[in-house]
C-alpha cells in the first residue's frame, strides 16, 4: 500500500509545471497486449514477442517532459513509433500502459466527455497527408472545430477567416482543398488546428509530404508563427535537418524506445548510441556547432605584465609559433610571434613592451562555425580568438582545432575527405 | 452386420435427415397464427402508401407528368438528356402503356424508398459494428441468390395475393445493394480524415453526419441506383402475385401466347429502366463534380 501510493506520487511529481509529460508510456498492438507487457518486463526482445505472440510493440517505455511554449521534436526512422506516440497523447490510440499529463492533468483518467473537451480546447493536430475534408470548402474545413462546438456560423467564419489570414491564405476561403497546392493545403491544416486557439500543437510530420523548397518555407513560417503564438509544440519528423532547424529539444526514437533527449548540440556532439550517431553522421556540423565548440584552450597565453624570460618558458613547452597576449583579467590584447620573443631574449631584454603585437580576429562564443571558415582563410596564419562578452579569452580556433572539433573521435567527416 | 454397414455407407439413412422443411412450415404457421395483428397493421401502412402513390401518378394527366418530369430531370441532368428521357415517356404513352407504366413506377418508387429508409441505417450500423457486419452479410447474400419463388410462397401465405407481398418480395430482392454500398462507403472514408475529425473532439454522431455520410454519398447513390434497377427487374415476378402494372402485360402475354402484347410490356420496362438509370447515374456523377467550385 505504502509503496504503491508513493509510486503514484512520484508519477505525478512535477507534471503540473510541464505542458506535456509522458510517464512510462507503452503501446502494444495485437491480440494480447497484456501477455506482451509481461514478456517485455521479463526482458524479452520485441522481435521475439512479435514472433511468438503476434503482438507489435509500438511504443516502449517512453517518458519525457515538454516545457510550455517549447518546440519538442520526436525524431526517428519510419516505423519507430513516432505517430503512435503522438496519437497516444490525446488517446486517438489508447495507450496500453503509462500516463500522459497535459498541464498536469492525467489524460488517461479522463472519460469520453472530458477527452472531447480536451481535444476541443487544449490541443490541435496537424497530419502528414493533410487529412483535410474534401467535401468542405477551405473556410468550412477551418471552421469545423468551432462548428462541432456549436459556435454560430457567422462567428466561426469570422474566426476562421482571421486565422486563414494568419497563415497567408486569405482569398482562398471558398475553394475546395483539391484546388490548392500541397503547401497551401497544409496551411489549411495548420489553420484548422489553430482555430480554437489550443495551447498545445501536435504535428505528425506536417511537412514531409511537401517539396523540399516549400518545406523550408513552411518551416520558416512555423518559426515565425511560433514567435507570435507561443504554442507548445510536439513535432514529429524523420528529417534531422528539420529537427535541428525547429527544435528546442529533440528526442530520438528507435524501435519504440526513446534513446536520447537533448538539444541539437548535445545530440550531435554526444550521441547516446550507434543509432543516434548514424543519424547525425551526415549532418553538416558546421551549421550547428559554434565557435566555443571548436575552440582549443591549449594555447600558450601570456599576461602582459610577465617578463620575456617567463614567456620563453611558456612557449618552449609548446611548438606554437605564437603566444596570445592578455591583460591581468584575461582580456585579449593580441598575439606575439614566438620568433620575436626569441630575438628579444637574445638581445637580453626582459620586457614584452617593445615587441610587435598583432591583431587577432575576435569571435563570440555563439558564432556559428560556418562563419569561421572565411575568417580563417582570409588570414590563414592567424588563429581566431574566441572571447566572451567582456572580451575575456576562452580559447582560439585554428585549422587543426576546427577539423578535430567538426569530426567526432578524430574521424574525418565524409565531406572533408576529398 | 457387414451388410447393414455397407447399406449404411451406400444410402444416407433416413432418420439422420434434418427436418428443415418442417421447421420452415412450423415457423410460417406460427407467423401467420400469432403475428396476425402485426401483419395487418403493416399491410395497411404499405397498402396506403403504394395505393396513394399509384393514384397520384395516374391522376396526373400524361401531359402534366411529362412537363414535371422534364423540369426535374433538366435540373439534375441538363435539358438535353432530360428531353431525350421525356421522349421515352412519350414513347410509352404512344404504345398505350401509360397506366400500367405508372402503376409499375409507383411500385418501384415505393419499394426503393423503403429500401433506402431501411437500407441506409442498416448499412451505417454494419459499418460501425463488426458483429452486425458479420451477421448481416450472409443474409444479404441469401436475399440476392435465393430464387424469389422460395420466399414468395411464405410471403403470400402471410399477406395473401396483392400489392403488399409483391412489394415485400421486391424489397427483399432490391434492398441489398443500398445496404452494401452504404456500409462500404462509410468504411472507405479515408481513415486519416476521420482521425482528423476525432482529433478535434467530434462526437461519433458528428463524425457520421458531417464527415462519413457526406463522403460516402457517391457510394450510397450508386447503391440506390442498383436498388432501383433491381426493383424494376422484379416487376414481372411481382406481377404474378398481384402487383399489377407492366409486369401483368408481360405475364399475360406469355400465358396467352400473345407475343406482341408481352413484347410491348417488356419494351416499356426497358425504357423505364433506361430513364431511371440515366437519371440516378447522372446524379452520382454530378455529386462528384460539385467539389470543383
Ligand atoms: N494499428 C496498428 N496495428 C498494428 N501495428 C501497428 C498499428 N499502427 C502502427 N503499428 C506498428 O507500430 C510500429 C510503429 O508505427 P508508427 O507509430 O506508425 O511509426 P512511425 O510513425 O515512426 O513511422 C510499426 O511497427 C507499425 O507497424
Ligand atoms: Mg508516422
């Protein structure tokens, strides 16, 4: 008894702070889900379970929390259980086990009426194949969600026209969906999901059926829309580029399980397993990583007030051709060539002051690596200094740190091998 | 011992036979004896509707009927085809078959209306409940493949000769298509569209009325078309048990070896069939096109 109630408490703990929380969600398709659950708990593999019992494990022990107004991506290959997971959130598919909380309310406890209310007020869903109503005009597609709630024709058409304008479709109200292009149809899909002003959007590969160029436009529009509307979005995709572009955080699904949750950078720099690593190996890391990720701190640094003999000590321990010069607060001043220091030493001078100090290109920590290539190549011999807001040195970027930062474990990425 | 075994294997033993015929007799007897009031009430309602419809069609002067038909048909299929189909009615009149044709038309219209009123709800229920689908499917097969005479006999025993047994026989034969195609049409509404409806919080009645039935309409219309055609196909058989109309001409023509009379009756049935088919067929296609607003 005691342990049970504690478990129940743990389960709900903290969920009210999140827009969406999944706790140990399972979905088994087939004749005997209970048997499959039993076998799963005994550590049986999914393939064996399918073989011996005919049950398909669609989602296997998924848990995560989505912050309000976050764009949370679920990514995985086809058949990994993404659509099933998404449908479980509003019980379009009944979960086999586990709980779902939307704004702290347990969806799995709701009766039919409460569930309908939830779908009418809190959530809006967008589908891969648009799933528009072919027999209804655009305006009546959008108005559907209000129509079934008994909103008067005049009012629901006014709201729908407004939201159609938001997605850039005013003037198309009286067309039928089949007369619209794919991109426009999905705008109708978005408008239809937004018309009742839900706080949570569920999007199942909404742009996957579109041409690449249109897809990029729509992604940008979604981001623009999000700036104004501030929805919580649970966004499904199998396209890593899309995930990286849109996601605040990304969950990676493999074979029904969530194998990693993290920001784009975390996923790319620290893939949890081979599946994730495989996913991210083709990605253009230069678009995701920033200066701080490829900077090296292993550079000889000299404080301005040090003596030349001290400096010599420093550089004799490295084979670098330069020393970075900072003030006593580590603020960047510039760089000094090693051979100048050596010459100064031979002259018997002990001060750094008369040495020629060279300018270094400064880049901020957040500067995308993409931007660093041209900066490095314009003055190929000079490394870039990575500095924080106060101008303090964090590290330097040179050709070799760039290459090793962009490749994982020293592996050469595919593009760079030519 | 051996001999009895051999004869057992050769001839199916008499006392192992199912008394199915006896059972059906018993059921029929019971229905006649116990259901009297129900059948009387049913007869009264059906008779009222059929007779009223027939009287109305006969009361209309042929010229008025033609004008009304043309206007309605022009609305559905356009003036050109409407004129051609009106020509069909004119042809029937010119053969002196106006009155029997109207009687047949009344019968077919009432049978179709009843088939639709029963068939669409049954089809809907079959699409919603798999159990009903499993149960009713074989019944529909039976209704269409069983030779009509098999159920004509009990129906006549219950209602005696007249328009009512004729109508019921027609109904049994003609109702399956509209039931089947309603069921199919609803099952075929794209699952993602239905899911979209559910995701917005529709009740199942809203799903049915606002999404599934409108999308199933072309299929249902095709079912209605087939139902009308099959009802027409029953006209001759129905006339044998008192339906009246064109079937009687054909039936008497055959019975009295008046080949010409039978032929004229047959031609009129064909003309009616073509008129009704074109009209309902066009209505289906027009339905699909109306989306291109
Ligand atoms: N209704 C269903 N019945 C049986 N198996 C299903 C059903 N829906 C999905 N599955 C199975 O569950 C797994 C996950 O499917 P899905 O969620 O559609 O994956 P994804 O959206 O990632 O492509 C697949 O193996 C699929 O075959
Ligand atoms: Mg999917």
